[in-house]
């Protein structure tokens, strides 16, 4: 058949057909598997045997580095694994240098092809956050620097969102710092939440033609009309507290916590939009991340620019534990395999991994993973012992946790029982 598409069988364009694209993608993945064979072997089989000699310590093994030419001079502002395809993840690119704003970029990479993104989308404004839908896994919610939110369907190859906010539909007036999908059980509506520096926590519902919004909370400055029985003052006079992060309780869906630019953390409910249920004071600078523990519904952790990570019980106003990491903490996340393991990244290029069951005072791993750049975000994989780490030069590094960093109570008990059985067998006299 001719390369110009005028084939013998009814003028079928074989070169640009879907089947040809699929075949080329498979060949590209096979070639990459050969090129990065040593890394693939480490990802699948490597275990650091020195962990057996280092009780209470662990290491991170660098694997693939993902980078795209179009992301040059952009910061990694968001990372998110796909909940269905465990090798697929999305990276948002923007800028935290607010004097140097440019266009935004979204790249969807797969571990099967480290050389080039599977999907690329662009936006006029820098990307600040993104999140995959937990069940409709091709839907990607995105928040931008200009206050807009969008929803992309990554199955569609067009560089245009399915839904996009506007001034008419109630867009934010400041950067959107976090978006998060939540399935509303009674109505089964497809909706997500966003938080912005303009002090609004907003619910966005996907209707037939446009995004419909409703503000579920306005973040008033703490102490101004937030007590029980207080009359809220005019927010136009006193302003609103800038929101930085939020997270919904995994067991109580109506309950969520909000981290603010002033350093306070507020416990809120979707049922009460006029006042906070509780305010937690302990941080002195912006709270960049707050995350509920997946296994314990009362516990959450926070990360701040004041160099500290704090552990909280939502029924107690004071922090249970505090860790000084020696630099501004950009992001934090609980491990999916253990209730006591979490990791944080700091501006000096380090990843800190804690296991509170092993050491309540110091991290098991405190490793510098990039040389001359800041680490901005991290994300645990749900099924493999790896984490993604993004920096302020557009790079995303994959790191594998050594065995000491992913020991669960089940594994510890099994190892103790095996050691006990071996010891009792050694004591038994020969026949």
C-alpha cells in the first residue's frame, strides 16, 4: 500500500490507522524495556540485603527518571497515580515562582515507557493540582494558577477539557491549590472539590453542558466569628483565610480538614458551612499538605513551610507529635501498606521516611535524591513499593523502598515466628 494513504483496499490509510499506532506503541515499549533492562530488573527483584544488618534504617533506590522536553523550566506542581492502571500516573507542571508564570502542561506517563509521555495536554495557565476519579479512571480534575478548574478525559486525544470553569460559573479568583474527587452516595453525582487562596472550598458538579458550583465553606480568619454563637462579620471587611490544602476523612465522608496560609488547620463539615468544628494551632507558616490516616479515622498529619511535620488526633487541639525536618516541607503522604509509615519531602532535595512503629523520634530514611533542585511533591504507588518524587526542574524520579521501609506488622510477626521456630529447632538434641 502507498504511504500517502491511497491503499488498494478501499483507500485505507494504514500508516495513520489506529492499529498502526497500537503496534508502534508496543514496539516502543519493547525497545524501552531492552534499553532500561537493568532498572526493570531492579524494580521487580532488587532487595537491599544490607537491611538485615541495619535494624531501624532503610534506603531508597533510584529507578527511572521521567522527563519531557516541553516541561523544561517548569516545576512539578502535582503528582497522581491512576487508581485502575497502577503503572500510569499524571504529572502537572506549572510554576511556584509567581513572578514567572507561563503556560501549564499535563503529562501522563507509564512505567512501561519512561522515554515519552502517553498523553500530553496543555493549558493557558500553570497547573497547580490534579486528581484522577476513583471509579471513572479516565477523568482527570485539574486546578490552575488563574483560578480555573477543568476536567479532562485522557481517552480523548483532543487538547481540550470536557468541562472548564469560567467567571460566569463561579471560578476562583486566586490559584487553586488542591482538587479532590468525592463520590456522593445518595445522589451518585460526579463531583469534585477545590480549595483556593481566595478562601473558598467549592463543590463542582458535572452537569450536561457545564460545571455547576456551590461553596461549601468560606474560610474566615480564625477568631473572627468562628466561635459558637458568634455573629460572622462582613468578610468584605476582614477578608478570608487563604486555603492551601484539604482532605476528607476516609470513614466519615462529611468531615474534612483544611490547611491555611496562616498556619492554622480547621476541622469542617459539609453540613455546617458557617463555622469551624475545631481549629488546631501549632504551625506558624503555610500548611502545604494535610492527610488523614487511611487506617485510623482519628489521626491526620500535616506538613508546613515552618520546617515541621505534625501528627494530630482530631479530637485533641494540640499536636500529638512534631518532627523538625530542617527545611520547608513541600508534601507528605501516608503509605498505603501501613498505618504507621509516612514520607515527606523538603526543599533541600531530601525524602524522609518515618515508621512510628519502629522509631517515634527520627526517620528510618533521610536521603538526598536530587542535587541542585528542590523536591516539591511525592506519591506512593498503591500496589508496588515505589514512590514518585517531583522537583522544580520538571523531573520525576521513581524510588524503590528497601525492605526495612515497608515492613508491616504482619511481616514482622511472620519473621518473629520463623526465628522462634528456627531457634527451637536448633535447641532440639540430635536423634
